[in-house]
C-alpha cells in the first residue's frame, strides 16, 4: 500500500507543470496542431489569399510600408510582415494566435498565484480554446492580424502590471514598459483598452504601497492613449470608429444586452466556453475560495469589458471576435489547480484527470460542424485562387505586353476584387491595368464597387458586364469556374 502511494505521488507530481509562459505556449501549440492538423488535416500554412483584405494586406513591400493615423502600429507592422514574405505573414498569424492564448493563461496563473498547473486541466483549457470553430479564420484570414497584435501587446502590458503587483521587489523599468506596450496595443486596435485600464486600476488599489502611485501613472496613460486614438480617428475622417455603416453604435440597453448575449451563445464553441466559466464559478462559490473570490469576480468584469465594445455595434456582428474573450473564460479552469496542489486524496486528482480526458473528444465533436464547413470553404476557395494565380503566372509574359486587359468570369475571392491592384505587380510581376467586368446586380459589384468607387490611381476598374462590347478592342482574360482561363479577344469570345 505504501509503495502504491509513493508511485501515485510520483505520477501526480509529474502532472503538475511550472506555470511558465514557455510551458503553457508549448501545450497550447501542441493542442492546436493535434486538433487542426492531426484530426482535421487543415493546411495551416497554405498562405493563399481568398478575401479582399488578404490581397490588400499582402500587397506591401519595403518601399511601400504603410504609415497612417488610423491604427498606425498594427498597420505598419502588418505592412512590414507583408514585405518580409507571404509565408512569414501567415506564420506570424499562427504564432500570435497561440501566443495570445498562452499569455492569457500565464496572466491568470500570475493573478491567482499559481506556481504549478495541473497538466490535464491545462490540456482541457487549451483544447477548449483551439476547438472554437471560428479559429479556422486565424490561419486563413489575414484581417485578424490587427486584433492579434493589439491583444498580444495588451497581454504584455497587463502581465507587467500583475508582476509588479505580486512581486515584493518592484521590477525595474516596469512603468515605461507597461506604458509602451499599452501605447502599441491601443494604437493597434482599441478593443483591449478597457481590460488594460481595469488591470492597472486593480494594481493601483491592491498592490504594494510603493507600486500604487506608479500603477496610477500607467492607468492614466492608458486612458489618455484611448481618448487620443478616438480623437485622431474622429478628426481624420472616415475610420473604424466613425459610426458609419456597420459601425453605427446602438446604446440602447436592450440592444446591448441582446448583442452581448448573442456573442456568449453564438456558436457551440462559445457556449462551451460559457459553460466552463459558469461551472468554475459554481464550484468556487459552493466549495469556497476565500480571498480568490474577489479576484474571480474581477475576472468576470474583465471578460465583460472585452465583450462590451462589440455589444454596442449590433450591425457589425462577427463570430470570430469571440476569440478575444474565450481564452479568458476557459482559463478559469486552471484555478482548480489551487485545490489539487494541496495535500489531498489522490482520488480527487484522478477523477479530475479522467473527466478532463473524457471531455476532450466531446469538445471536438460539439464544435465539428462549423469547423468542417469553414475548412471546406477555405479549401474550395484556395483551390480556385491557386488555379487563378497559376493562370496568371503562365500568361504573365503575354499579359505584360499590353497596358490594359479586361477580365471576365472571376469570383469574389480573386485578386481583382482588391481594386488598388498592388498585389499583381508585387506578387505576380504583372504590371497591366485591369477592367474587371461583372453583373451589376452581383455581390462583387455591390460589395466592392460600392465602397471603392473607381479611381484613376487604382489598377482595377470594376464595370458592368453590359459595357463589355464597348471594350472589344482590348485583350481579354476569360476565366472558367475552376479558375483556369486563356487570353482571348472579344471577337473570339463571341464565337
């Protein structure tokens, strides 16, 4: 019996891992690869653009780096990653996605003073996050890079504040580091400003006396950065917070509550995260958590602060935004390690490990439907775009012989849907200008021509297909449904 206890003690000691960022990052990355690459055969480094945002974001070189007043940090870094290379861009998206999850988990461990984490709980929490259906966008759609940069910078700033709060010896230079990271986050995207201010406020109230005044400096800086970002965008004309179109805010209590609830329950993955959050809270308040109850309530406030900015924009509802707070919800499971790390019956640890193991396939099955649909969508569009790009490369020499080309038959996932057209010369070596013909009642004409009226500086001009006969003297690239095509004249196309 004594021998068995010693063996059990050794096994469970192995199952507790130090709560370091590196350990957590490796666990999250492993779960991500097992779920998406191992089980669902996703090509996570496909690196093929399929949306307007992709073509826009991948159209920068070192000579055309983007400097703008609207979210300057994220757009400069975005253009820099594009200049380095397409594969590098997509690799950075994956790295920042895994890093954001790991940083949230690390912050929770620091906040609740977890020295070690029970590995089955870490695996369960990681799997719950990476099984979120719309995470498929986070290795296919380049538009998520702006939020990921803001999130990683914000988590860095919050970790610095928490470390200053929990460390007896005040870290050197923590204030300027926190301020710079906060500046980078808010001027990348504004959605993480409220959680950063809350964490700084917590440190200003709860930290060691020597830290409180410094935390207030950080908090005031974050507030000033937020108002500065809003003011700059307002004065600069059309922007993401201008209130136009889908960004028109609705401040009615009913609308906010409805949108807030929709984000929490919009998909099986979101419901799973909410269920894990509520289960942990129920366990804590039933079993007791002493001083940690206050911290748990504070974390709920942070989660609410993450959802709130999106809740005032009911017309701009996107499932993928839930990734901002789902890691926070799932990370609460790690708090159970506080109980398991204390001397107790090994049967409780065994039961926890068993339940965690049994829940893993359940999480994948419940979220499988939307994940498979998204993967099939990206696989289908990737094949089409790959064929289009190959067609362009094969005909590159011929295309470059003419200053202007017409094109018909292209879909909304083709490069002609980005009217600036900078993707063509940079990535394909094609310098021709294009007249892109589509039906006037098509989604391409409405969605692309509407927001981007034809401009002389654009390489692509979108025109009504009814006007095609007026351009019969120009050579034409006619594409088929699969993305293949040949260069023909309009006279030949009539025959």
